[in-house]
C-alpha cells in the first residue's frame, strides 16, 4: 500500500517530467554546449550550399579531367605560359596562372592548383578551401599525411596540401590514385 501511495505521489508531482515544471528552470552551461550548433560561413560564390552535400567522385579540377589528352588541355586552356618536359621521367608540365597540369605519354596524370589557393573548382563546383567547406563536401580525410589531407573516391584522389606550421592550404592535387 505504501508503494502504491509513493507511486501516485510521484506521478502527481510537478517534477515528474512535465514540461510546465521545467520550462522556467535555467539551462545549465553544459546543456548550452550540447545545444550549440556550429555556424557555417556565408554561401559559396556560386550558391551551391544546400544543393550539393558531398562529392561522390572527383571527375575534374578547373575543367581538366584525368582522361584528357594534351590536345584536350590545349583546347580547354589554350597555350600554356610554359611547358617543361623532364628528359629522365618523360613527364611534361603545362603551367598556367596558378594551375599546373602534369602529363605523361600525352595524357593528364595530375592537376595541381597553388600556391595558396582560396578555392578550387571541382566537378564544376566552386569550393572554398576552408575547413568547414572541406568537411561539408568531402567528409573526414581518408588519409592524413604530414603535408596534407587525402580524400579518395574510387581510383581518383584529391590531396589538400597544408603548411605544417600554420595549417593553411598551400595547394591541391587531383590525381589517379591507381597510378601513384
């Protein structure tokens, strides 16, 4: 009988979980931290925020794909500012303003942007190179190296190079992971 009376008293108590009793109580500071949501920076310049939530593949960077040949590169980018061929490895680098395209046997081997780019155009989407945007589009890195973060999609990889002291982005490579 005493147990039934205590149960009834507990159910009728204003502190038995009803919203009315807790609505006027202050929120403890630890609960405020649990409710805190990080704020994202202003929308990307091409207003893609919310339209694309992740990158499932890395098809092109700055309009160049890893399937392009040197004629495609020339038709897309025009004549390079400089072109250097390494006589020992056979690699050729086409250099444009802030963009280097590495070719091997006439095919694109990698695309590099730098130094210190603020954004990249990946799969036609302009992506600011800030941590919040990298996590939004790519998630957590698949591999963290001393000089940067690597994200892998199939046989294609994207490496975001970072200054070891400041953590600032110093360059980005798109390359075929199977060929490296």
